[in-house]
C-alpha cells in the first residue's frame, strides 16, 4: 500500500503552527494498492530522457523523480514503466511544472520517503517526522549518506552531462534491510 501525503510544515517562529518537523498526514492522501520493493530514482533530466535511463528503470515498482524534470513528456514516458512521483526543481518554471509539488511524502508498508529537489532546503527534522529516507537531486552528484538513522539518497543527474560528473540514475531495494542503493552509470553502463 502506498500513501502520498500532503505536507504541512510549521514555519519557523510561528508558535500557532504545527510543531517543528512534524508532518501532517492529509485526508486527501492518494492510496495505491501496490507495495513497492524496487524503487527507481531519477533526477535532473533537464528535458532529456535517455533510452539508457528507461532501460535501467525497467522493473521498478515505483519511480521517484527528484526534480529539474524540464519537460512534462519525461514524466508521461516514465509512467509507462511504473507509477511516478515527482517534485518541482529550480529549472521547472514553466506553467506545466507548477502542478508539481515542491516536496512529496511517500509512505509504504516498508518505508516512509521524503522527496525534495535540493537537500539544503530541508526544513524539518527527519527523525522527529518519522522519515526513513530522504531523496533529493540538484547537485548532479550521486550520493548515499546516513544521519541519525535516516538515509539520504541522491541518484545524480540523468540529463545532459554537467562538467565531468557522471550521468546516472539509481535503484533502491527496500524489500529487506539494509536497504540496497545502487547507482547506475548510464554512459559507462556500470553499477556502483
């Protein structure tokens, strides 16, 4: 079962708002019947969806796009593979992109994932909010770190190459702990 929640985060300095770091689950949450085990992670496509990315994401139960989509057709194409959850990145400024949320919470029976484009914009305490995984993009650098028991993942950039950074997507297997995060280099066809 997947639940996607609207997120209400109390602004700093507002005593009448929700407690800092608390996520309010909305009554309008979307519920799906699938419980994903393999999650495809993609970010920073900037209007370019490579065939290698599509092949690497095949078999995903769910796909998360961490922003800087660049073209709505990318999301439509990804939806042919699996359900897609996407957030708006800093280059997603055209009218179509305004429908994308800035953040998303995806809750399954196995894990609660918070998605935003730039991890530096994270304005809540993920431990206090009961989150297991934070997925972000923006840096174009694939990474996996852990803080306070929360896994921070960045699949890197799947779009146009930037500087000498790799062109990557990632796959996340949450079927058993420890969760397996694999970065896939789309140009050199290797996993890390």
